[in-house]
């Protein structure tokens, strides 16, 4: 897609990875539960304080797992991380000007699972110009996050605005079984995840529907052919999560050498 960086690889075309997920799925089929953690690259020309062209992503992938259980794990993971920071780094948080008390509710878990449809209604009732099928902009996510004292899941987005590998909601084929975690205080999306489509034929159709080259994804399809199991996973944006926890003004403050559209060095 246009979000990828193209590189020449010994007379072949190659692309810097925007996620380790597809390989993570292969790992999960072999080992059950795995994670990848590495740099990822996005060529989208986003300005603003939440996007870099290179960032790190923690990506768990879990076999024998449906989306609801993955949401439970994401909630516990985030609550645990924040609890550890509060226990070990309260002093540093105060140096950064971050009020630790604002993080406290997150340690209790119990995050609202707000259906996409309801999030759209919430925004419309607040007078925002948005309709079913639109993706949320930063101000929309900001408004939603202000309604909660802890992160909130927005669940089950329309298939038209999410990637091809997600599993359709059996109760509503216009939606995927997916969720984004929206951080409080206007920090926006910090996690994105879904159940993965496990059926060979359906996945093939979704790859074709996304106008991707089937040959490039044959190995990924083959994972379904040779004994796939239900599985789910998610990606945590490392610097975005740090930016929220530390209440930083800009994502570039969460990494030593930020790469942005107008900054490559150092
Ligand atoms: P957005 O809509 O905010 O651009 P996305 O939907 O493209 O994000 P995913 O592909 O779901 O994001 O990636 C998983 C996570 O990686 C996001 O929740 C976010 O925390 C992080 N992330 C995505 N793009 C960037 C970026 N350009 N810079 C820093 N972090 C990012």
C-alpha cells in the first residue's frame, strides 16, 4: 500500500515492514502464544504529534483465542504496565509533570467496550460531523477519550476501514471482530487488534477485495490450508503508550532518535 517504504533488494522490490503480525501468526501456529517486538515503518505522510515514520510495536499473537479473550488480555496488560510504573516510577512521573493520580483508574481494568456504532452516535450527539463508515480523526478520538477516566476499547469497526486479515463478525458481516484502545486525555489510539480470519476461502476473497497480489500472500494463506486454529492478536504502539503514561507533548519525546516525515537524522 502507499503506507510502505519501497527498497531495492538485489534487483527485487521489497518493502520495509509496517508490522510483524503476519509472521507472528506463523509463530503462533507453531508455539501457541508469541510476541514480536521490533521497529516498524510507515510511509503515510502524517504530520502531528502521534505519528512517526519509524516506531516500535509490541505485537502478541495468540492461538486458540477469540477476540473477547484477547480484549481481556489487553486490559490486564495495560493495567499491569501502568501499575508497575506507578509502583516504581512515581518520582520520575512527578519530574515530568505527570499527575500519577490520573493514571490510577487504569490499574483497575474494567475498560468500557464501546461498539463503533455507539461511538458514532456519541460523536453525532456532541454535534460532530461524522457518519457510519467514517474513520475517527484525532479530535473524535479526543472527544471519546474525555468521556472516560481510563482507556476505552472501540470495538467492531466497519470492514471498509480496516485491513483484510480480520475476521468478520458472524452477527454482522459489515463489521470485523476488532478493537482499538483509545488512551485518555486525548492521546488517541495506542493499541489496535482483532481476531484473524482463519478460513482459507474467505481470507482469499478478502485479499482479492483489498486488491493485493495473491502470490505475495500465498504463504500466509497456506497457514490456513495446513491446520490453522482460531487466533487473535494486537499491536501496542510503544512510543504512543509511553507518551500517554508520561503525558508528553509529542511522540518524538518518547524515543531517542525520532524519525518523522521531515526528520531523518540523527
Ligand atoms: P492511526 O490510525 O493512529 O494512524 P493505525 O490504525 O494505522 O494508527 P495500527 O496499524 O493499528 O495503527 O498499529 C497499531 C499501533 O501502532 C497503533 O495503535 C499505534 O499505537 C501505533 N502506531 C501506528 N502508526 C503509528 C505511527 N505512525 N507512529 C507511531 N505509532 C504508531
